[in-house]
C-alpha cells in the first residue's frame, strides 16, 4: 500500500544576584552592518516599487557574503551577553536527549524503521527480521558527513526486501542523490542517480528497477536559485547508468506539474499523481504494467478536487477524495470506466461534516481513516467494502501517523504524539483491533505536569479560531506571563498537536505555548483552506491577530510579554503581522519566511505557491500581495517589536534573500529601542534534515533572545535551576 501520513548536565549553581544588561541598552549599542541601498525600481501594473536591496538576492557576490558574516557577528555579540543562554542550552539538550523511533513498516519478512539514540545529528535506519532477531544498522547518515548535514531524505524497499533505494540530501537542500543498497550485505550497488527533487521512488514487483522523477541538470552556480520546472518521470533499471533510464512521462506543455509515481501492491499498475504547483487539487493517471508498451491513461483530469490513490483490488481503485465532499471521503471506482466518469464512484466512507479526512492507510485489506475533529486526530477502521470495523482508542488529544503496510500484512504500526507526549509507537493487530506499545521513550520530565486546553478566539469577520493552550501546571494565566503564539495558515496543511523540546523548554521557563488554527490550513476542509488564499489571504493575518488580542483581553498574557513565531509560510504570517500591528507583540521570530511577495515566484519552486498567494502578474492579486507583503510594508519612524529572523544559506525552498532583504529594511526603519537581528545558519536549508546540534544551537539562541526581550530572564533562570523543577 502507498505510504500515507495518516519533526546535560545541569548548571549546578547560579548567582543569587542576577545581573543583566537591559534590552534597551543592548539594542542602543548595536551597530548594524552597512547595507547599501541602490536605485532599483520595478513597475507592476502601473505601480512603481522600489527594491533597494536587490543585490542581496545574489548569494555568490562578495558583498552579500560580507553582509552575512557581519550580520551573524552582530547577532552573536548580542546573544552572548544574555546570561540565561547557557541554562537554556543545557536544559534543552537534556530534554532533547531521549530515544526516538519512527513508525516501522514490514516488507519481505523484515521490519524497517528509523531511530535516534537522543542527540545523534541524524536518525539511523535499522532493519530487523520479523522473527525477533536483533536489529542491525542498515544506513547511518551520520557517517556520510563530518558535520551531520547529510540527510536521509527518502527510502524505498523492494518487495522481496533484497534492495533498498535511498535518497540523500546535503546541507539542507531539496536536491537529492539516490543510491541502492543490498540489504543482506549492506553494500551499495553501482547505482547513482542525480538531480532529483520532490520525488519518491517505487519498485516494480520483480525488484528489477524503480520509478522516480527528476529535473534537467542546472548550472552549478544556479542550483539553489533556478526555477524548478518540467518534472519528468523515469524508470531506472538496477545496475544501469542513469543515462540509460527510460523516460516514462513528461508534459512540456505543463512545465509546472509535479509527478509522484507509485507501483500498486499487486505490481499491475503505475499510478501517477499530477499536481500543478502547490494546488490542493490534482489529476490522476495510470499505466497498466501487465501490458507491454501500454499508454498512460489519464483517468481523472479535471483538477476539480483532491484524488489520492489509496489501494486497489485489481482494476478497482480506492481513492481519498474531496470531490462532492469538502471534508473528504473514501470512494472506489472501476479504472476501466471512461476517463473522468465520476458516476463510477462507489462511496465506501462517506463525508462527515466538520470532520476532515487527512489520510487513509491501507494494510491487510483494511482501511485506516485518519481524520481531524477539532484539529486533533481520530482513527476509524473499515474493510474494503466500506463496512466499519471499529474506532481506535487513542491516548488523548494528539496527532497520529503511520498505518504503513501491504495487503497480506496482519499487523501495522502507528505513532501518537501530543504537546506533552513524544512519539509513542503502537503495534496494532488488524483482525482483533488490539494495540500494544511497541516503543515508548524514557523521558526526563513528567508529561502529567503539562496541561492542554482548547479555547476559541473570534476573528475580524466573526470566524471562530481554535487555540491549543499548553502550560506547565502551576503556571498562571495573567498579564505578566510570557506567551509564545505559533501559527502557519496555508497550503491546506493541518497544524495538529505535536511534541517539541522547544516548547517544553519554553514552558519550563515559565511561559505558555499557544498554537492557533488559522484559515488557509487543512484542519476544517476545503472551504477553510480557500478562505485563506489569494485575495482572501488577509483573513489568515486577521485570525492570528485576533488570537493575540484574545489572549491579551482575557489576561492570559499582555502585549509586552507576547512573542509570535512561525516558519516558511508561517514566517510570512509573522512578518505581515508585525508590519500591520507592530504594537501588539513584544517580540517576533519569523523563520525562513516568504517576505517579498512580489518576487517569490522568481526562484526555485516559488512559482508553485501562486495557488495560495496569487500572482504578481495578475493586477488584482498584485494589489492584494502588495498590500500585505512584509518587505514592502515596513514603514519608517515606526517602533517594531524585538525581532529575531532565522534562515539558512542553502535554503532552496524559500531562498534566504527573502529574509536578507527584510532584515536590512527593518533594521534601517526601526524607530524604537528593540533589536532586529538575523541569524543565518551555514550549510542549512529550509529545515528538513537540519542536524540536531544545529537545531539545538538555533533554538537556544531564539529562546534566550525571547527571555531577554520579554524581560523574564530572572524567572527563566530560576525555573531552569535543577532544584526548582
């Protein structure tokens, strides 16, 4: 079945007299690097727009490199003056240091899973025979680079478990190189594939080769900037040079399509999912592999809904879809029927209003439907006829991933986590429905000491915005309580309860953590997502601002004690909110954010985000983009909150120029006494695969910055002292 997702030692003593330089005094002492302003003007639909820091878009120029070096120096000089920084790093490292496991899957009589002993930079891939023999290391990415920046980006095991294809990305880039390993010997074959991005691999039933997608080789100097267009599907035969790979499908008339190839459990069909950019809708094609030289059948081509292949019973395809079901349902269809014949759909699991289907796993000819109700997971089990077997009992208000396997498997595995519970793996007997703990980490804190509640804020237009509010027992809701408000709101992505040592450390420091469920996400169906896109994108910012105002008005915190944070599209969220309502927050932490909404579509896969953002080439959408673009809405003589911007120098998802230009403009325009710092990680990308030591260092700096700027260093130091916990 297709894998569907249904990221110390104690400080022994502290001085009784806590001494810290005030934020204002430290900020006044900052001398930001000189960022030259040039005369550069672009014209959009008759509107002239200045871009004085255009030169920062060139990561290879000596001027940009010098600016990066100086900015990092300024940031580290500021941070090293914050005494609580060492205590934060010590406790964060301790909380991070527990054994972690991904949900296993079975293939060819063997069990495969990733595991981390605690502080290893990258997870290690293990293989274990089902008879209970000792697991052995199959692939250790930590040995592939001296600094831990090589990341195991994807794996695919042949049906007989003889070979594993695996992808490696380096320095956080989305580019991957793929290799093949003999599972019995642990030795690599001579297979080596390059210029792969946004692709899985899927083996043919005979184990002689696999399907994957790639791009044409870019120029070396452009590989982190070049637009990613013309995804192509290839078949690689084991042992062949990549130059011999067979082109299966491409669409030069549709350069913005991404493909995802998958060979069905019975080996009869190659399924191709075709998505234009980041749209929440797609097309579905297939090729009959039992017939030599068969053509690609374009089965569902209207791009009018989401169609996710789940499994098949010969020519009968089981799909998760939003067609005539904005919250999602499961249907089957005879693939031999005429193309786009929705009348061929047979409903297996009907839509339930306000319960959003986010994933369907198929194992042992049973369907495991993972849904969100009130933005947290529930799971129901059905047979292939659509008969409900049971609802699974879950530990609480959290998130579920897993349910990987094949049609002849008798057991499957899933993983549960919540704001206070990290990654417990369960083994499920499919027939009986009985589950047992397969893996549970040993922790250096007590989950019961942390409490999560749900509340509702009201957005500008009256829409109710759910909030998850988590704190350590004993932490009071009051105006002096520091608050970390996090949001995303985009691309149909659902923000579920999840565990993080970052938020746990924050709560141990005495703060509360709030996760806002914003429009633009996928938590409440298709309409919820669309209400936060294109001309309605401002709804997302209104939702987040309303969440902040609700927390302040209800005395959970106060503006000087409120920090807002988000990454990627969430970085855009933070940037837009501080430029629209700078006095509503005490601090802001935008990470790898999309800050220049007039040029986001010029680099790598930025063009793919037009589905959510709209295009600057469209006059009406330009007007909306220009109205909220963080870079273009920074105003002179304005007091902005303390701001800590983070990015990576090899981020080829959201290129770092977004953060560079935003930081330079905000530093120039800051009229208040709060610092504007940017931390630029080297050999790091958008976030996936970032080594543990780099993650801990960056998070330490962010939390130290917040403790200082929200003026609760003394409290945080006390709370992090061992005898206080």
